[in-house]
C-alpha cells in the first residue's frame, strides 16, 4: 500500500491537491459564493480542489461542461493557477462588457494573470501603458500608409522562408509563419533593416513564450514567497530582455539624436525623411509628454518588446490556422479566393492598399471563419472584480471583490444554434452574410473579421477589445493573399487537430504542408 502511494502517478497529484488546499484555506483571497463547481464529482472528498486539478488537466471538457450543463447559471470554475474564477452564463456577456473599469477591470486581471510585477523587468511599462493610445489612434490611422511596407516585407519574408519557384516542398507552417509575422510586424514597430535582424526576432519570440509559462508557475506559489521564487524563475526573461535591449538600443539612440536634430533644424535634409513606425511615434509621444523616463532607450526598448509579446504569437497562431484549414479543404476555395484577389488588385492598378484589402470580402471571411473555429480565446472578457462591495450579476449572484469573472467563448463558437454547421469550415460563411441585402447594413458590416460581438470574442468586445485588431486584420489578410497569389498548396487530408495548453488552444505547431511557388507569366 505504501509503495502504491509513493508512485509518482499518485504522489504528484496528491501533493498538488494538498498544496492547493493549504493555499486556498490559508492564503487565498475572497470567500466565493456557493455555486455549482465545474469538474466536481459526487464522491469527491474535496470537490473544489479535485475539480481544480481536473479542470487544469482538461480545460476543454471543463468549459464545455460549464456551458452545456449550467447554461443559464454562474458557476465556479476552479483551476490550480486561478482558483477564484467564476464563469458567468453567455447571456451575461454584454453585462460584463458594460461594466466600468472601476467595477470589472481587465487591466488588473491581465497584470495578475501574467504576473507582470515579476515577469516584466520594468512593470511601470504595463502599469502606465501610455503606448496604448498610440495603438488605438496613430497605428489605426496609419494603416493605409503602412500597407506598402507590410506588402514589401511580406514578400521578402515568404521568399526567405518558402523559397523560389521549383518543385513542391514541405514546410512547417507555424515555424515559418511566426518568422514571417515577426519581420512583417517589426517592420511597423522598428522599421527596416532592424525588422529583419534574426537575433531581435528570436529574442522577441522567446520572450513571448517564457512570460506566460513563468507566470503560470508563479501564480501557484504562495504570494509571500513569490519575490524569492521569481528571482530564479524569471532569470531567462531578464536575460532575454537585456539581449533585446542590446540589439535595439543603438537604433533608439540614433533615432533620439535625429529627433532632437530635426527639432533644432527642421530643414536639415541630411537627416533624410522621418521614419513612420511605432518606435518613432513613441519617441514623439515621450518628448511631447516631457517626462525623461519615457524617452530613456531602455524604456523605449521595453515597450517594443512588450508589443512583440502582444502581437507576434497571436497573429502567428491565426495565420497558421487559416493556412491549415485551406490546405485541408477544396481547391475551388483557393481558386475562388485567387480570382477575388486578382480582380480587386486589377481595379487598383496592381497596388496593395487599404481600400483593396477592404474589398476582399471572401478573404476577410476566411480569416474570421478560421478564427471562429480555432480561436486562442476559449473563455472571454477576463476581468477582476475591483469594486469594494463586489458586484451583483443580472441573475442575482453576488461576487466579492478579488474574484475573477469570465464568459464562454469556445462553446459559443462551436454552437450550431449560433453558427449553423458550426463544426464545419465554411470559408465564405461571413462573406455570404455580408452580401445578403435582405439584412440590415449594420448587421452585415458586423461580420467583418475585426468586428467584435457577444458571439465573437476572438478580439474581446466593447471598449476593451484588442486595440490593434484593425492593423492585425489587414496584416494577416495581406499575408494570406500574398500566399494564395504566389504559391500553390497541395490540397488533401484532414486538418491536424489543435492542442489545448491550460486555458488556451493553439494550432498544431509541428504540422507541415507541401507548397510550390508559382511562376508568374
């Protein structure tokens, strides 16, 4: 009997459950309301803690159970790394969206989820995110001006990763696409040639992998011990941050010197045209605000690193999923997309621009449909309850300050009552809806890739929806269009299944397809 208890398969779960129980009893936050516990079984001795273990190991089953079994109820959805999570019914999605930040705060939840005070070498960059305004205003407003740069970098990236005309070759979709996304995105962040620096891209991508993994471990550590544990766990993150700074700081120092020189002598033609990228915008913003901390080279480098973290992984997942869906579908879909892209480009003299991308509704539909089927977001609108008296939901549940709330996303995307034939990839599903003139124009327009709704939380919803989604949508559509115009994909087989890592779904990272570059006549 003793030998059985000491086996790793028994001992590890037991230790984890005991640790969670001690943590919850002695050190956890708010007293949660009495609600159904997702993942608990009738014969459990410690239903809350055993459910937390089951839900952490199989979150897909947990979120499906929560939505299917308790469709109209708020439930406890305990996880080892998030024991205070409550899942509200999908009918209360708009309620969550409508709450002010003083009641339900996304920022507080994100800081806790990513353990920013430990995983970010300069937490003030996140606590005081002045760059968010640049994303919602300048970046969105500059999309039209940035399209030519994005198109050029996309072509360069595909040439580097997918090669020249020839025979069919096998490529790993995610591995190649994250490198292409990295250089294209950084073309907008830091400009050329730094956007093509393989060391800068490698450090940015590795940082994006290290932060969520380290944060997950830290959230399972008792808070008083976290500072000490974090000293060791975050060492790789600190090293990557220093390496990233070493690469980008010389460019930042040059930009700062050039900016000051332009201010002294606006007619100085020797400086050349002023760059139009995020780094330059942050320098302008910092100088306008007048706080020297904001234009410190390490501060500016830290902001660029955070943008890499926020943008590259999610965009890489999105484009990978779309490519895999098309590769497992029908050649006529590719042919129809290619015809649309060629026709729209012909109308615009063969030039990529914002208006041309907006006209490619079938292309837009493919990205939205792929996101619906494969979204990284399985529960949406994650918020921390920050109101001192807590909140009372429309169904009458009182949730205390310190708890976290969310709503279903994955079950909605998979619901045929919301999306007919929800299990099927229908690439032109949303294009058909946008062209249905029997439907009100506003409703038709709401089916665009970057548009959010209570039934489409891939980018969030409401005032806290992803601020960079309009740029990301245009970037991803242009990249997919370039692929379709310039490469043949060997169609056939079933699409490899996605993988669940904790709360999130990611595409199969090792999946390959066969492609051949087309010869232009």
